[in-house]
C-alpha cells in the first residue's frame, strides 16, 4: 500500500492494525498506562532528564518490525527534531524525517526539505563492529566512515552539527529499552 497516496481512513486503519505504542522513562523502562501519542516532546524537554518520557511506535506487518523514536535538538536558530525508524536489530536505520522551527531556507531547512539528504541515513549503523554505540554523524568535508556518516549540507554547518548531536544524544536514551527487548 502506498501510504503517501491513499485515503486518510486507510492510513488510520494501518496505524490501528499495525502500530503498537509504548512510552519509556529515562531509564528505558516501559511506562504502563500511557501511549506514545500522549507524549509531547517539546514539553518533555522542559523537564529534568530523569523525569522525561519518550515515545516508541512499533510497526509490525507480521513479517518485519520497525521501531520509530522521536529525538530533539538545537539547530542554528531554534529547535530541530526528528523521527528515526530502526530495523528490529536496533542498529540499522530504516529511515528518518527531520523538521525545524526556523532553519534557513535552502540551507539548514534542507534537513526537512531535501529527500536525498534524508535518504543518506538509510542503512547506516548506530553501533561499530565491536558493538560500541557511536551513532551517526553529519560531517563536513566528505564521508570517511560510510557506515556511520553522511555528508553535511553545504552552508549549513551549525544545523548539520545539531543533527549529529541530536542523533547521538537523542537515540542514546532509547538504548536501555532496546537492550531489554534483545533479552526477550
């Protein structure tokens, strides 16, 4: 099903049938009685780290699972945020979306507007070959580690740095939860 070109009712049906919503706390433990839709990341960001809650959406089509998590950070002018879809190995990025408040059009705003920039994240890994968490970096001057880096957006160094920081810090909060799932 092409979700980009289908009626809204079909999207809601897919969501209801294939998405499980989970909320985790700052220690990666599931918070009972809450749904991911209940979490406003902008409001959570105002709380002390130890009190924050984080949404996880789990897409399961019966053959494959994807884990979608929300991250937030700082761009050049204001907040940036994203949703990262991870494969069920909790290591491989299946896709990303990014958004912003006021990044510069044609430069930092490309994190949202440029599909080829977002596509570069697909298949990248969060862990190195020894299992150490390294995340993904947006780098200026050419990719040297194609498993963990994407080219920065020309003229948008501070936004690119913000994406790097947001990825590293934002995804790290989900790692204890993912570890608990690996043990099941």
